C-alpha cells in the first residue's frame, strides 16, 4: 500500500482532502505530509499587490488560519503529520507544478487533492488537479466528500498514474 501520503491544502481548503488523507494514512500506517503552497501575490490584491503594505501580513495571517484548521482536524483524528509550506515563485510556475514537484521530492506514493467547487462558469475549475496529474507519476486521489471510505478508480488515457475520486 502507501508509505507516504502528501495532501495539498490551501485557500480553497478542502476538509474532504485532509479527512480522506487521514483515513488512508491510518489504513496503510503511512506517513502523512501536509503541503500549503502560498501565493505571495494573490489574485484579490490585483495590480496593487506590490504597493499595498498590508498584503504580506494578510497572506501570512491567512496561511496561519489554514494551518490552525488543519491542525485541529489532525488533533481530532489523533494523527500526526509533517507540515510543509512552499511560496509560489514569481517565475510563472503554477500551484499544480509546485505540488507535483514536492510530491516527487518527498517521494510520496499518493497525492490527495480536494475537489473544486463550481465557480465562475467553471473557468479554471480543475486546473490545479489537471496540472498535478500531468506533471507527476504519483497516484492522485481527488477527494470530493468528507470522510469517504471507498474510492472509485478512473483510468487516465496515456498516463502512467491513476486519478481516484473518493
């Protein structure tokens, strides 16, 4: 089974992703790592990101809130996990590529992502998970509901990895 599970958390924090990763880690006695990719110039700051002196403080407070929520879930589940943060480089690299690269670097057997919610006519709805799947040979599990035990396997055409929807 799995020895190391990487779960990506972030602003669109998915309790489903973390709770599914906790269940899988517990079932497999696997090591669990949480990854938060921090965007230092978020979309909501617009063109003023560099000139707004509060933007870094707001981004840091938001990252701390995400971490606290994750730690509460881990504590309730009685699980321990390693916490990793990466800042999205300004060189045009996407969040999905950073997640995929970190999965490779940490030698994770499974990457768990949360399912996106319907937003803005589904523009960019599955972008992060598609980028992760295209850029890693690790298995990727898309968690769509909190506390799901079973997962349905969906084979990806011409790809060495599998995408699972929990």
